[in-house]
C-alpha cells in the first residue's frame, strides 16, 4: 500500500514487570543441568547475553488485544480470523495476483490493515524490548542494575497434575525460568502511512496491557506476565505541504481524495496541533510525555468513529 511515505510515528514505551515474566525459548539449550523451560535470550553486541521481550511476542499480544476489541464493537469487517476458514489474505488472493493493491486494502479488515495479512503489508511494526535504554554507548548505573536484575532469573518448580486423581502425575516436576517482577524493558512500536484510528488502537492496546487485561508471555492464567506499559514519548514525521511545517495529519488528510477512495480509507480524524520542525525531507513533531495524553484522547475518538457502523 502507498508507494510513498506520507507519515510515520514512533511510540517509545517502557514495560515494567508487575509479576514474573516467562517468554520461553523454543529449545532447552545444551546444559544438562539447565531448566526444562528457559527464557528466550539474545546476544546484544554491546551489552552481552540478556533476556529480552521479542518484538514478535509483543506484536502478537497487541494484535490479539486489538482483534478482541474490534470484534466486540464491529462485525467481521473489524477483524477477520487469521486462522479461520476465510481470512482477508485468502479472500483477496486473486486481487493480489492482479497486483491490485488498493482493492486488497479496501477489502481487508481493520486488524489486517494494521498488522498485515498474507496479501497485505501491515502498517505497524514492533521492535525488540531490551532491559536498557541505550542501544549504543555506555549504560547508566540504573540501567546496569536493571540489566542485572532482569537476568537474575527466578526458577520455579512446576508439576503436572493427573486429571483423574488430582495428584501429581508420576512425580513429574519441571523447572521454569522467569524474569522477576520489578524489571523494565524499553523499545519502540512504529506506524507508517497510518490513519488516526490506527495510532488510537495502538495506544488502546498498550493501555489494556498497562491495566492488566492483557499479559505477556506464557502462564497467563497463573498470573504471570502482568506489566505496566507506559508511553514515554511519541515522534511523528510527515511529508511537507509547504515551506513551513503544518499540523500533524493522518494519511487520509495527506493523500488525494481519489487515492483515499481507491484504498477504502476510513474518514480521517484530526490529530492535535503540535509545533513541528523541518527535518531532512520530512516535517518532524516531537510529542513530549506530558502531551501524549492529548494524543491518546484525540486518537481514541477516531477509534470510536471507526468502530461504530464501519462499512468497508
Ligand atoms: Zn483480516
């Protein structure tokens, strides 16, 4: 969708574990004395081997949260079932074969428009979250402490319960690694060529996480993976429309009316006034933490409009 870049936003966030977090690695490693269920780790070139929150895990939680929200307020045009018999990717296969990008977009549900399908590139990408701010350069003392705390994993024993007798099945005990409570992770989510409602859905999903209605990782029913999710800042850029930066706009206000109709964009909503500066070939708007609330309110109104009586 859209061969040019009209606008983009970078949401910087902080996730702090309220209960232990277990995002499992696919394999158990080679250590014979190691746990059966280990946390996923990566090797950061500057800061070494560490636990982290993979962008794919967080994106999966954000997508399923948004899908649930859309399904409760709209019909199937709000969110298809990607694993069901007739998801958007399957329905628009022929359109995609004909390279008819606008029609594929027009016939995709709101969730697929945001996160993509097998025939449509998503607008939203989520990056890995690390237990330090600085991807480059030295860590502060606080970051060092946080990195050490995150990697001081807890090991909890678990048991398999025999469903008939209700007792421990054959004495089976397994060990599970967990990132402890009280540890922070930092990272970004990015949106490109987005409408106001898409930024609103992203904010809404982060709020669901923050309030504990959505959790990260495994063991959710056992209370694991509750996090506080805080939006630290918002950076937005858009294609200039004159000599001086104008107000920030959703993509529906930046492309022509014909293209908006071809792609089946929803009616666009206004974003809050913000002072911008020319930055390279784009106009840049840096939204401070104090002003993020105004953006959350404005984009929540766009979500409300998009999810009431939406016709695609
Ligand atoms: Zn869909």
